[in-house]
C-alpha cells in the first residue's frame, strides 16, 4: 500500500500553482508560527520538498510532529538520542523495507526538531484492507461518525476523486476498485487528523504534520477532518508544487523543480507483460 501511495502522489499534479521560492520565506514562516497545526505537504520523492520541511520545522520547533510515513508502533521507538544516529534510526524503523523514498531525504526533518514528540499516522496494511472490504468507518473504529466517515461524499467530489485515482494509475485500475481507493484516502486523512488531535491533547501544541500534498490539501484532506472534529483550530496547510503544478487548495504553495521519474506508467505496462 505504501508503494501505491507514492505513485499516486508522484503523478497527480494537475492544477497550476503560483511559482515561488523553494524555501519558506520569513513571512511564510511567521504565518506558520501563528498556527496551532502546520501541515507540510510534499511530493514524496522530491528532495527539495524535504529540505523545505526541515527548514520549516527548524523555525517552528513544534512540540509534536505527526508523520504519514510512520505507524504508531514505529513512532514509539523514536527518541532524541536515536535521531542522532541516522543509521541506527533507519534500521529501527525498517525503512529500507517500507517502500518510502531513501531515508537520507527524511532524516534532516527528524533532526530539525529532535525534541518534538513523534506520532505515527500511517494506516497499517490490515486497516487498509478492512477499508476495501468493509468501508473506512469500520476500519477507523470508534468515533468514525464524529470524523464523518459514516457519510457518503458528495457526488461531484466522489466523481472527481475517482477520476484522479484513475489518472494516477494510468487507467489501469478496474472501475469497480476506484471507490475503494478513495475510501482508503479518506481513512488516511482521518487517521492523520486523529493523531493530530491526540498530539494537541498530549502536548498542547503546536503540532506539525509531514505528509503528501494530497493529505495536506484544504478542500478534502486532513484540514477538513480537523475543522469537523476540533472547530476553531488555527490550521496552516502548505502545498509544495513541482514546476508550478499541484492539485488542491492550500494556504500557501512553494515550488521546486520536478524530479525526473521517467514514465510512471511503465510500471503498469510491465505488470501486464
């Protein structure tokens, strides 16, 4: 499931965004510092995006950081001493087997706020499978109704999201699986939001979130769930585009050069060989 998420985020860049510096400006950092929750989006395999996230965390020094790339169990293994040993941290997290891009991209983000409490917002494989089989509410468990997972999406949003999934997977996914893939994305958003709420309650905040652009977007990502569950939170969502291309609504967007990935659809072509 992790590899699938990487591919989706890597190829779903649809809407024109304003070009800007690759690093957060002082004014942008000041806006982030005023927020209770700062969601730092990324394209997972773009090193410039991770450098910007590390710069933001260094300036913010949040009390907690929620990671899309970590389960709760993995997050519980991390402490400041381990962060100072990158090879050991990579080993403890079993990062090489995780499917995420090289750990060298992510370690500077850990280093930027080493005293922050770490939370894991990754949906375990079993829960993702449960979402496919029984829907996101069952997979989420308690408080599914509070987070809005028992309600269907509006028809227009559902159709748009299924269309994005279709395009992200090079039109290689059967039509009857698209709705389930949207359900998994909703589940991931809700789980990340739940971890943010836990981090706020435990530490008092501020809380930062390291995640893909799709989860950071204001129009249907983590901010939607936070607004529903904890209205009144001051949330700042940063999107990071490539070559001025990104999908979704954000409080600000900064830009970096695209990564050369070749043709992502080749993977689907080879799978059919």
